[in-house]
C-alpha cells in the first residue's frame, strides 16, 4: 500500500511538472504591421507573422536568462527567427484591432521548446543578432608598445567572434588623422567608420613610465604600463565604453597581458550594451536629405511616428540645407525601420533608402 502511494505521488509530481512546463511554453505576443493602400487583410497576415516572430524571440530570451556566461551560450537567432513558424506548435488570436494606419494582433502561442533547444548552437546569440560587427583599432602612437597592445587586443576579439578590419587600413588612417583628438570628433569617427566599413572603433593608448630606484648599491628599474581605450559606435560616434588597466612588469609581456585584460572588460561592456538594445529600446540614427523645407521635415517626423512600427521617440539632432539627422528610439531593428521608411509617401514623393548599417539609415526624398 505504501509503495503504491509513493508511485502515485511520483506520477502526480511528473504530471504537474509536465503541465506546468507546457503552460510555460505558452506565451502572448503582440504583432504590428502597417496598412498600405487599404490592404487590411495583408496587414493582418503580416501582423500575425510579426507576433509569431516576437513570441519565438521572447522565448529565446527567457531561455538564456539563467546562463551566467552569455559568451558561452550560442544560438543561431537570425536563422531561428526566419523560421519562427516552425517553432510554434499552435497559436490563437486573442485580440486584433486597427490603430490608425497600423494593424495590431495579440496571439497566444504554444512554443516548441524542444525544437528551439536543438537550434541553440553554433553562433553566439548576441554576436549573430548584431550581424558580427566589424571592429577597427586605432592607437594614438605608432610605437612598438602600441603595436603590442593592438595585436593582443585584436587576438582576443577575434577569438570572441569579432571581425577585425585589416590592419593596413588602420595604418593609412594613422598617417592622416590627428588621432589624439579623434575621440572628440563625432563626425570624424563616423566618416572613418563608413569609409572602412567598421561598426565599432576602439581608440587606444599605451603609456609606459619607467622608475629607477636603488636597493643598496644596485640600481633597479620598474615599468608601470597603462593601457586605456574607448569603444565608439562607428555609426553614431557615441562612446559605448571607456576603461583603462595598469600593471607593472617587463614592457612586452606586461603590455600584452594588460591589453588582453582590458579587451575582456571592453567586450563585456559591449555585450551588455547590445543585450540591452536587443531586449529593450534601441536608437537608430536616420539621416534624411532632399527636404524642401523645415515644414516638410516636420511632416516626415509625423509620418515616421505613425507609420513605422515600434517607434517610441524621435529626437531631432540637426537640420541644415534640406538635410536632417534624427535619433529614433525603436522597439525593433534597423532593417524593419528602413522598410517602413521606404513605404512612406511624403507630399506625393517617395523616399529612397541609400545606405543601411547596424545603427544608421540614410534616406533621400525622390524628386
């Protein structure tokens, strides 16, 4: 009798576990789509697709929260999201409504967690979601100590999955720019990043201070090495992270170790920043040209806020001679924002996307 009760209790525990696990696999997600030329049915289908994609992305996010080292947790997120329907066992539309020029759908989806787990391998989650950004190092001096630090940091970042811009490109820049003042020149950083295809620029500096002291009749020298760096978003010129490390010892070995330690800290700050962007609101710089007047810019911003999905805030940075720079806070990604901008008609004129990078969109009014 006692054995029977134990078996029954165990079976009940398993059943409760399975039910609770299945319940956790169900979640609600919202999808939005812009209604173009009155085609509500098409917008509804796209909104459902968007909701399914958001449901899978949210589930993946939940599944990684318990991982202590994000760098060791790998997932082909882009591929997963492109196949999001394949990971949804079933779904039902909970609510749907038209909001101005958008169609909004809320679904409850049953996610196939087992299928997701099978996919979660090969490429680091954050790195792949950010399309493996290209990184360029610029050190303020061309001395051997700087070359040692640059090489050490480059090796570390390559091992972490970053793409490094060819060192020869950096040498060209070193010979033509005042690198000591480069970090304060937002436009200069953006120009260099665009010219050489770098999404991230790390501006570094190495200082070696040699101190002499005596121990009895013996004169001893001690080196103090300081390696400092700023991580700059190449699209916006914004400083993502800044730090420095100090160690004492023989110049070559100590510089290598200090630079590697600094690189590790920089990488953690970069990943933390990107993780926040992927799960919250990201800022995309929108540069639009061909505007006839400031009033037309105001109409563009109005269209942007009402017709582009996920736009939270629009901050105007500049306007001059028909060209404007805006910082757009969105819940989404740059590509989807570019798609929505391309669909906007401004005073009967179309908008052409001329360039897209990770954090920036360049567009022009077609006259």
